[in-house]
C-alpha cells in the first residue's frame, strides 16, 4: 500500500490556474481571422498588418489549412540629445479544419492591404435529375 502525504494534494491545486497558460497566450496574440462559407467556396480572412507576403506560408494537408508567418519590424528615431529604437518579432500559426465538401487541391491565397484572403472551392452537388437507368443483361 502506498501512502500519500497531505501536501501532495495541495501542489496540483496551486498549478491549476497556470495549466495551458502558454496556449491561451498564443491564442490571444494570434492574428484576427474570420471564416465563412458561401454557395461556391469557403473564405478565410486574416488581418496581418506589417507582415510581408514573403514571410507567410499557407499549406493544406489532410483537410487542414495552416497559415504560418513571422512579423518583423524595426524603428529607429533620434534627435540632438536622444536616440530611440524599437524592434518587434514574432511568429504565428493558425489552422482551420476544412469541411468534407471542400476541394483542397484548389486552395488559393491573396494578400491585399495587410489582409490575407484564402479561398477554398466547394464541390458542386450533383443534380438530382441526373439519374441514370442501369441496364441489366441476361446470362
């Protein structure tokens, strides 16, 4: 028989508020995004001000669209008696699971004015009037 000390139950309770803290912070700092669906396509838009197109990678694998990127910015100012410099660096990753009717082979991305738009076409449903009679052969 193994005996537990009374303090062992206290330590996990102290760590509970900090559990998954890194994932929560990453979600708060991730770029704002919207996902919507229309008749012909699904659209994902992400706000990426200050991020160059060369620093963004969009990939599709196993029904998941993943957007990875890195923001780099530097600013320097100086005067007669002062000097100011500021640098910001950070990377991000966002993933979106595609619905079953998405055509992942035809995903397209477009960047304009700091907004990335990803378009995913939908499979067109077959018309119901397209029934075909199957002939049964004898023998």
